[in-house]
């Protein structure tokens, strides 16, 4: 718990010795990062303020555009040190030389918190606090620490907080400047002056790869924000979908939304609900209607979840949404061309997922999942009985019917999908109690524990992602490395089946990675193997989009990362510009809009190799997909051995060459080529039938594909 002592003050001094000093003279922040003050955990824990170093002065922008919080109206900033790594006993003071860029002094407060190995656990920090008047001239603030309770053990980091004005409505500060920060103490008498700990940039964000650099489109503040009290780890509330809202064939956005107003007494009041944003056909999203569905979300404990799919078979997507502070919990909405809502059906259980249950090519809606049986006190204490139900809802000729498909008092249906790409619908079951540490992947209708069993560690949480990530036809899992109450989900681990039923872990990222969003599993590069994407990073390197390609021995060696400004909340995948490939849309509630990262897959006639373990036994030219197509088509090719000469060419039905897609050598493995429907002169070809032919070291094979008007 926090331990507070009002002992700090503003002083001037001239002769104290230095132990560690960060002076920013090299033009960098030397590992220190600025964030929003007065918040711990949640989306805004990593709301990093814009900052720059100029002539050895660290200038942090703190005007209301970046400091206005959902939780406070006070202007404040917190600066976080890089990992320290020295023993706390070496230091007895922290000193800071600072000033505000403002037209007059303001009254505020300051504090220091620290994280060390004093035995209270990773979740707890300690603090010393004080009050001061911030001036426009340079001043020095001292935090005396010697003998403070908890100031002992290995010092992990130091966080300095400053409320710069108690009333942001009347005090508008432009920026906050720091000249230097010092850790001082008697330890330097024995050790000598200590060097600042080295700054480690664990994550490098580079330029364009398959995805172009992000482009930001403003929509509305609070977009994609899970309402306060929504429960679960940050980033695990899935309430945002890309779906066709207006029936024009383009993907639009239906997203959670939250903002703060004041009640009649001037106290903060939270409003939450959903908003729509319409695609202009090229990927740019423009704000549409806002649906204020929940007021006082903090008191109501709203948990919102949204799915979008064509549930009625009319070619138009419907919206299914759930919230646990209303009865009934779930509604299915039809969105008209004018974006007006019509409620089609109400259901008394929450959304689970959508999937093609009966193999008719149309998805159905699944509702249910884990439920408690017992009192509220028993649920909080963890003694309430837990069970799981699952029902499928579908509609025929305007009539909605439901069918119970699963019940268990031992397992919960966590995810439904085709996890291995074999065309079969799979269900992942996780235990409701810690009686048996196992997951089961089986089919609906099978009596548990029927299915493939995966033995897991007792502490292992539910999987973040499920799929075949190495192309061997077996189910793999992504899990977190660890978690805590402040920084929440950390790291990423790939779990593959080893000896017997036991899962064996391969750590892709350790606890230096802070994950800020759910992990989305999709085949992003059209190579037939699942990839994954999420938002992550750390305070020093910043945060951005991590795209990881499945199929490698070590998948993280083959991916790309894109730095994001602001604070990305969730990432969605969809074809936003109708070019046949998946783009990335990142929702940013603090900047109030979306970052769009467009894929260039349809422009790249390249092949992606799969690992040796998944190599085919013979050369084979695959069936193109989609077929018929417009505007682009994927052409699969399998090679059993390395080939010195591979030529892939498209001809028209008269035998005239249209496009040379590939000409060169290829390694053994599975490859995917993309033809963008253009000829060698980059002109769109006419609709009709085309022949794609591959020649491999003198051997020829050909197939047909059709381009639509």
C-alpha cells in the first residue's frame, strides 16, 4: 500500500555531492518518459505526453489538449525513470530543477513514488508528497528519502509527479520544463559518482514493411474506450468491430465510446455507448451517429461487447451487442442505409461469438459462456459455483430460434473457430475450477472431456490467441508472460504441444513488453498460416503496432513494428480500401480517432516461405482464391525442393501474355503470389477468364481464374 509522509519542500542548495545526474545535454531524455499524472493502471497509464529536448532542457507539453483526463481536471505530469538497478541505500535525496511556461505562478503539489525490492511485492509503490508554488523561473525541488519506510532494497525505478495547477479550468499551462534530475546521497563517498544506468531500447520501430506507416483520422474523443468498471485486463474488452453499416460494400466502424461531462452539482459524470464511423471507400473514416446507451458507467459496471456479421442472410451485416447492466443482456440490431437502428431480437444471455454452426455458409450467433451460481459475496470470495452454457441463435424467414449446444460444470467454452485451417469448427474449453490444469479443443456436441487435451501450468491464464502458428496442422496458443495491477499484461509466450499432452513454452517477449491491446489472430500476408497483431512496447521505446508472421522457427524474427503517437487501445483487421488484402485500424481514445495502416500485399508479387517442417512432398500449383475475383487474386504454389528457375505467368484465353508475376529462383516450401488484375503496363485488364501458368525447371502446369467486372 502507499505510505505517505509530508516532508518534501522547495529549497535551494549549492554544495551537495552528486551520485547520479541526468542533465539531458546529449539531446535525449536519457530514458525518462512523461505520462499523465494521477492515474494508475488502465488505458491512460501510458498516455505519454509530447516532449522534446532543446539545449539540455526537457520540455513537456502539458496544455489541456493532452492533460484533460476522464478522472481529474487538474493539470499534471509524471516523469518515470529508466530502470535504476542500484541499491536504494546509496541515495538519500532526489532533486529536480524545473519551471513552468506560464504567465504567472500557480499553486500545486508534487510527489515521488518508487518501486523496489523491499518485500512488499511488485504491485506496491511508496511515496513522499508535498505542496509548492510553481513559478515561471527556475526552481529546485528536493525529496528527502533517507530513513523513509520502504526506501530499501534494489531500486527498480523512480516516478516524480507534479500537479501544476489545482484548477485546470482557470489555469492553462503551456509546458513543463526540467533542466536536470539528480539522485544524491552518502553512497558516493564510498562508491564515487555513479554513472546513470544505461538506457535500453528493447523495441525498435522501423519504417514501412507490408503495412504502410500509420495515417491518423480524427473521429471523437473516447472512441474505443472500454467504460470504467468494465472489468478484465486492459485491452480485453472487445467492443469494436469493422462491418458494413450502410450497405455500400465498404467496411465501416462500430465502436465503444466514452466521455465525461458534469452533473448539476459540477461533479464528473461518465457517459458511454457506441458510435458509428463511415468509410469513404478509400479507408478514411468519418464520424456518424453516437448512441448514448449507458450513463454513469462507473456506477452501473457496464461491460460492453460487440460483434458484427450477416446473421440474417440478406447480404447486410447486423450488429449484436451485450451489456451486463441491462435486461435483456443482448440485442441484435439491423442498421438501415440512414444508420438508424432497428432491434431484431433480444436475448437474455451475453454474446459469445459468431461462427458457421451448420455448414450452410452463413454464420450464426452464439450466446452464453461462464456463469456464477451463488450470492454476490460468494462470487467475490471465489467460492460460488461456476458453470458454462452455450446456445446458438439463427433466423429463417424472419423467425429467430435457439438451440442449446453445450453445458458444463467443469469447463468454459472460451473461443470458437477453425484453429488449424482444415475447414472444421473447433471449440476451446478451459477449466472453471483449478481442479484439472488442462485445456480441451474439440467439437460442439461432444461430451466433455472429449477432444484433444493440452496440459497447462496451474498459473496459466486463458489464451490470448489460438491458431496454427507454425504451419504443422496442430493447434498452438499465445499466452501472456506475466501481469501486475499497474502495468497489467506483460510479454508474450508461444505454447506448442510437446511430449504427451504437455504444452511447451517459447518466450517471444518477456516482461519488458507491455501489451496494450487484445491479440488479433489473422492470416495477414496470405501465406495460409495464421499471423498475429497487437499494440505494445514500453515507456522508453514508446508504443506501436507489433505484426508477427507465423510460420518461422522463431516467429518474432520475421515481423514489423510501427510507432504510434497517442495511446492505441485496440487493433482491428479488415479490407478498408477494397483492394483484396487486410489493413489495420487502431482505435485511439485519447487522440480521439483511428490510425490506419494500409497493406501493400496486392502490390507485391512476392512469395512467403513456410518452415521446412511444413514443406510439401511434391510440386503443386494451387487453386486461386477468391475465384472469381476483383480486384486481386492469390495464387498458391508448393515446392517440394529448391528450384533454380520458376516462372509464373498470366495469359488470356487466346494465349497472349498478360502479366509476368514471378521469374526467378524459389526455395522449397509453400508460397503465395498475388496478381493485382493488371497487365505488364500496370493497366487493369478486362473482366473474363485468364490462365495462370507456372514453369518449374522445365515442368509446366496451368489453371484458370476469372476476373469479375
